[in-house]
């Protein structure tokens, strides 16, 4: 694996052989995250937006592996009114609506860059609380855009641990959310972990994926597990056009559900 050597980050004064920003800590880490966020946000918001926006998640994968491109930009806002203003602003800046995928996100495209504005509201919570509930620890990174400037950032300590070990890790906040609320997106997490490990060349320890399977198989009811399969089919399979058959087969085993192939044909 090639660690980040500051390539692609503006105004960093890079030297070949520098350590990855997520391992440096302190001001170096903050400077790298802010610079990366500024570079990405300037491409999609060329004219300053008068409001608070949070860039979080997979957009920061190039800080872990510079060979990994940015697939889409996940944007968060505090409430519905800010989201409506941001939508209007992006359209004014030349973005085109791709898909309004309620209740998950609104997807736009601007000059080849995909943008997803989540329908989930940050409200008055700090963005750190949001990203600490993400599934993959290395995606628990966020930058704050306010009034046209990147003003702040947050990097989960567990993201640094994951980068140090070069292993896919889960956030503890996500595990707690699964056990307490049993949301139907756990299969998406199992799918994402495998893809993330391949994209950034991290090991995915069996103990990590088995921890999710243990929650799914022991804490979820039959009805909740069935809802998870249906959610996986409607989102990852139908909306994103990909399918991890190993995940789907294990999740669909027993309970009288139709075979995986038949489910895909009728979904």
C-alpha cells in the first residue's frame, strides 16, 4: 500500500516520504483534512454559499490511499430550510439533479462530480456526534463549510487507529446504534466494509465482519432481518446497481424467503 505523500492536496509543501496525515496528528492532520475539503467543495460550490454545510465520509478516502478517487461527496446540513437553500444554490452553480431518493438523499452531478445531500438532519448536534455513528471508522471524518469557507474539521480517534493498523474497524457508536435501534441498514455496512478494504488496501479481519453478523443474527427479530434484506435490495442492489451475493445469501437463509436469484429478478 502507498500511504499519502501529500499528492493532490494544495499548498502543503509536500516532501516525498512524509507520513500520512491521519497518523501525524495535531495541526498537520487538521491542515490536510481542511485543504482536501476546500479543494473538493470549491469544485461544486464555486460561489460561496451563505450557510453551514458538512462534508463527511468517503470523500476523505484519498487521505488514506492517494490512488483512491472520490466517488461522491456526501453533504449534511442542519435542517430542511438549509437543505432547500443549498439545493437551489447548487442548481444556480450548474449542478443537475440526478435522483431524488427519498428518504435517503438527493443526488446531483456537476462537471462529472456526484454530490449526495442526505435527508438526515444534523440539527443542533456537533458533526462529531454524527460521524462517530458512521459504520466504518476511517470514514468518521468531517469538515465544516460555513459562509464560503472551510472553518473546522473532525477526525475520529478510531479513524487514526484504523489507519495505523491498516485494518477496517467499526465505530463503537455504530455498534451501539445497531444494538439499541436495530436499523435496517446493517447489510449495507457489511457490503461497504468489503469494498472499503479493497479500495484502500486494508485488511478486513473476520472478527470485525462477524461482530456485525452476530448482532444481525442474535439481536434482530425475524421481521427485522427480513426488513434488512428488503432495504438492501431497494438501496444497494436497485439504486446503486451492485450486489454482494455472499451477504445476501447469508442474510436470506431460512425463514421461508425466496432464493437470492429470484429475489433479484423481482426486486
